[in-house]
């Protein structure tokens, strides 16, 4: 009996040591992202479906809002950050060693209007809500207005801060006739609206996967495996046979009992995205040109140094594996 207990204990200790040794082989990587949004599904899929672990990574995926995330990345508290490429470019133009490894998705913003308004001419002389004058949505607003033939002076840009819910409330109260925003809240709350212009049609750059040049240069294999896991997660989520699992992942981060809303998020953020999320330097240059008037240091940013598509190119050449 005693020998049986000893044997069982030995097997338990051996298994524990084996598990511990296996865990120690995983390289730790902390990945921050700026906010909970339906467009984050590719990152969540890579994590939840186990692709980071398959690449030998112990990934910690955490929400790190706005400028806090960029600062944490620069300080070395994060190894990668999914955040706004505009703020990263501005930081890089001022001396930070940030680099773009991939562009996660085109920005989700749309220029939407009250249901009775159908064209740009209906907006002339009226109020259009933006997040913050001088912020990202402001410059996106200028591009969207330009797309439909309007200049900034043709409308009255109204700043409403405090978050998306406040802007939705201002819109529904009739404070303005149009709003530049993502439409998730409108779909979830079933608030009627009409679309005047879509930022996706302009290929406006939204959130990008960022790291520091120092971390990239000192940990090239970890960076390669991290980007490979992201690519594999994207391929997995785009496979129609995994749709139900993708929706389950969505439900953990953005709970909803409305099948129509879940279908909206899937169609909007899964079906159209590329498996290999390259950063188009020409598109990025156009986007940043709208910000350079207020931020002249951007004119000195060398995009060839700021954008690094080499990891995606290698992974694609290897078939994504």
C-alpha cells in the first residue's frame, strides 16, 4: 500500500515538474489594446483560440486606454500595443522609437446623419458632432466631408467629449444632424440613422500593432512568432466553419442577446479583413497629411523607418505557418 502511495506521489511530482518546465519554455509578451471594440476580434481570436501559446508565447492581452498604452509601450511595460497609428506617428516624429508591424483594421468611423438626411447637401450649414477638435475623429471628419464634396466651413463642427455614449445622446436629442462615429452603439440600441460616408472606403488607417524598435531588434524571434500568431488567428476566424466559435468570443467581450447585432459585428469585422494586415505607406502618408498642419513634426517622419512590413512578408512567404 505504501509503495503504491509513493509511486502515485512520484508520478504527480513528475507531471508537475514536466508542466512547470513546459511553462518555463513560453516567452512572455504583454499586448495592450486601447479599448473594447468589435474591431478587436482578430486579437481576441488569436488569444482565445490558443495561437499565441502554439507559437510558444505566454501572452497577456490587456486593455490599456489611449495615451496610457503608448506610454506603457515606450516605457517597456508592454511589448506590443494595438492603438492609434496617428498618436504613434506623432510620438515617433518627436523622437520615440515606435514602429508599426501591422495595421489591424481600417478605422470604423462613418459620417452618419438623421434618418431623413440622405446626401451631403443636406448637411450644409448644420451641426456635425466630433469627439475633439484636433483629435483623430476631427481629422477623419475633414476627410469624410471632403469625400462627399464639403469643406469644414460648410458645416458647424460641434465638439462633444466624454465618450461615445455622450455623442450618441447628443445626436439622438437633436443637438446635431450628423455625427462621425463607429456604429456599434447605434446597431445595438437600434437607433435609426443614414450613412453619408464610410471611412473604410477611404482606407483611413485606424489601429495598428506597434512595438518599439529596441524590443524588435533585441527580440526578433518573439516578434516574428507574435505576428505569426496574429495572422493564424485571422485565418482561423475568417473560416466560416469557425463562425459560431467567433461569435462566442464576441459574446465574452461584448455580451448581447441580439442575433442581428452579433451578425452585424461579424459581417463588419471578420469577413472583410485581410489575413495579412499590411500597412500601405501611401495611404498612411495621406492620412497623416491631415494631421501635419497642427503637428508640423509629422512632416519629418520617415515612413520607411516607421513602418515595418517585413515580418508579414516573411510569414506570407512561408504560407502563414
